């Protein structure tokens, strides 16, 4: 785990967590604490935590872990706000927003991310896939 705090700003955090559902809770809690410490308001914290949950949940459902059974979660300040990312070992397809009927019971995670974020995207490096979203904090 790497932690580099900047006084009065959102810290740059990178966490290597087990590729399991319980890790989502740990990542959400750490993100909320970091944003609260930086003075971010509750509404933006809730949006950031939801985006992290969706990205991590999608990784758990659709991808493989990074060796040795881990996922990497990161966030930090960028000029546009805060970038939140989850890196996994990739899956059979790249993440994308699905065009679903209203009756669909799932598959809306990236649509939620797209609605909350200024921008989002996918980066590949070898087998590792990073899905990121940038949220405005103003």
C-alpha cells in the first residue's frame, strides 16, 4: 500500500487488496475517510464511494485478479477533480456501457459511473486492465 498525503488536498492512494467482495468495503471506507479528511462534502463523497463500488464490483464480476489474487484500487487529485481507478487482470471483453432494456435487472454499473463522472475510460498495460473515472469536486 502506498500513501502520499498532501495537506488540505485529496491524498494519492494506491491499495493492493484481495480480489474478493470484502475488499470493496475496505476500499470504500478508506476513500470516504480520505475525502472527509480533505474537507470534501458528503454529496461528493457519496458519489465517489458509489463510483468506486461500481468499478470494483465490475472487476470482481467480469475480470480475473492480478497475480497473486489481488486488485489494485487507487485515487488521487487531478486538475479536473479526483480520479478513482481499479486495476484487475482483465477479462474476456473490455468494460463498456450497455444499452439495456428498462426491464433488465443488472448491467447498469458503468452507466451509473458515466452519469456521475466527468469522464471515464479504460487503460491496458499487458494483461492488466485499469478502469478509471474522474469526478469533479466543485
